C-alpha cells in the first residue's frame, strides 16, 4: 500500500526533526538503523516494480528512496560530528 505524498513528507520532516533533536550518537544510530530498513525495503520494492514493468510505481518508489538516502546522508554527517 502506497502512502500519500503529504503523509510521506510529514514522515520525512519528523525524521529530520528527530535527528536534529537527538542528544546522543546512540539515538542517531537507532534512527539510522530504522532509516536503513526503509531503504532496504524500498530497494526490494523498486526491483519488484521494474520486474513487473510497473514504471509508475518504480518512479514513485525511487522518489521516496531519494528522500531516505538524503536522510541517511544527514545521519552520517551527524554521527561524524560525534566522532571527530
């Protein structure tokens, strides 16, 4: 089941706020693990969509993957600040 785009953007906003509000690298790492699970799931679903030649679904999922990838990059940047 697809999540409507406004709900998706709300979710991304909430994740970004959680990263900004995190007070330890452990909290950021948990958010990162949850985000990676979402990325892994999307990659699987994108592969399935292409296998079924459902390009509209693949396009939607790729857009979502881009946002989660940006979140992953933000998480990595925040974790790097804790390390060094």
